[in-house]
C-alpha cells in the first residue's frame, strides 16, 4: 500500500488503482466485528437483507415469520462500540404484515421512500417507507420465491417475480398490472435478477436446472438458455435441452459491471457465465455446499481487483475470487444456516442473516500502525493474503 501511495504522489499511477488497492485490502481483512452489533429484533430466521444504494445507510431485513425490520447502520453515537438500531418494524400486530415467510426485500433503487417485499403468502407488496402502509399489493396464484427491480432502469418500472408457476411474472409499478408473462421454464422459478448493465435484460433460474436470459421487449421467447457444456455434450445423450446445473438453480448474481453472471444450484456447484455470449467460463469453485430448497441470496464485491463472491454455505460464508475460483477465506460466526448476505460497497462491509435469528456485521480489520523506522519491505510477508499479494505488488520497480 505504501508503494501505491508513493506511486500516486509521483503521478505514476491512476487514482483508481489506489482506490482498488485499498478496497481489496479491506475485503480481504473482513472479520466479525466485536464493536458493532445489529439490534436483535427477529424471533425467527432471517431470510433476506438489502441495503439502499443511495446513501448505503439503511438496511431492510425479512424473516420467516413475516416480519420486516428497517435498521440504521450509521454510528450516530460516534463511540467505538455501538449497535445498529432498528428504526421500525412491520411486526405481527401490523394490519398489513405478511402472513408467511418473507423471502425477498428490496429498496426502490432511486429513492428510500419506497421498498418492496414478497412472501410465501403469494403477495408482492410495495411499501411507503414514511407511512409504513402498502401503496400497492400484487397477488399471485402460487408461492413467491423471489423478486427484483432493475437497479438502472429509466424507461420501465417492471418488477420481475419468480413464483411456484414456471411463468415469470412482470409487474408494472406504473400501471399496477402484472399481465406481462415470460414463458419457457418447466418448473417453479426460484431466482430472478436484472442486469446492472442493460435495463431490459433479465436472468431467471428455475427448479428445472435451467437459467434463461430474456430481453423483456421481445415477445418471441428468451434470448438464450445457458448450457453448462457450451454445446459440447455428447450427441448420444438423451438430454435435449440445455441445463445450467444438474439440480435446482436457486441463486443468481451479476457481477457489478454486468459482464458476468454467477449461478448457484443444488448440485453443489457455482458457475460463472459470460452474460453477453452465454458461455460457461468453466471457472472451478470446487464444491459449494447448497442445501437450500428455496432462493439463496449471495453477493459480489464492488470496485475490487480481483472481485469477490460471498456465498452462504451452511453456517459459514465462503469468500471466492470470482474469476479464478479460489476460496480465499471462510467467515464463521453464525450458529445455524446462513440464508443471505449483502455487501455494502461504500465501506466494504458485509452483513449476513441466518436461521439463528441474528444479523452479523463483518467489518474490515483496522490497519495496524507501522513505525516510521520500519520500511514496507521489512514487514513479514507471510501475513499477506496470497490474493492480495498477487493483485497489488508494492515493489519499488512498479510503474
């Protein structure tokens, strides 16, 4: 890092390189923070988390009992040790609380005055944050597993919804209708994700083992169905249609730039796809334990080099490098199955929710002070994470 700062001062490096270097260091030093707690409100498992992208200050959580809680992550006390307080909750006594498990919560991408939630009670609710009253409610015939709003859309207000039906529902916030349907899957749709690069491109994952990419402006069907074998499977095989996984696909996550798509299936595999060509990049992540029968919420980093994926695996969170598949570290702290995690890109924090009813904060470890008379070269290199060492050399010959 000292080498990066020196190179920046000398004008040898772009400012972005220093930012990437520090962000990467912070992600690689994530640890369970003893000085930051998240107020325990939930009495059953936490299924879903979302941090609003405007300030990165407010976080939503949804639990198995239908309750939704909003937290303020900012340290208003300015004390070293503090608790992220719950500002309000849609509790069991609320007249519009979800009757069953809340599976997904999401902030409206452009304004903290609105958020959305979907549940096993077959509804998607649009909430006014100020009044805590539903502005609109969409009803479906089957259980709702997942929903997602585009983070970049300016020309449409569509919410993609995955339900027990093989048809993908598109709900329009402007008209209040859910008449637009995408047909192609054969079983329930467990995960949906809009591209952060193209506002009309949608990815869907189903229990039929397939991942489909759609351009929602087209009525002729999906753009492509991802094939784990890239079309090279033996012609003798009886499998006619392409599959992304040999099991249920219950997790989707685009990389921050939208150029690649990560998918997770109950075949204990995670795969990385080129979102433009639909090609399986064949990155090997090894066995990625996935016993969830519903949607699995995982996250990717933002502004790091290399980028990282944070994947719930049982009671731990596994951290992988996205493009090499290397398991960098394992975050331990929960007592039961981790259902979801969300990355806060402003400060490189990570929050996770579990069946143990807890939300844990994973914070970059503080940098240890280096005495003035000790050069960077004399520091013990064995303490550097291999991924960080490869990505950011502090050699004097750099630049």
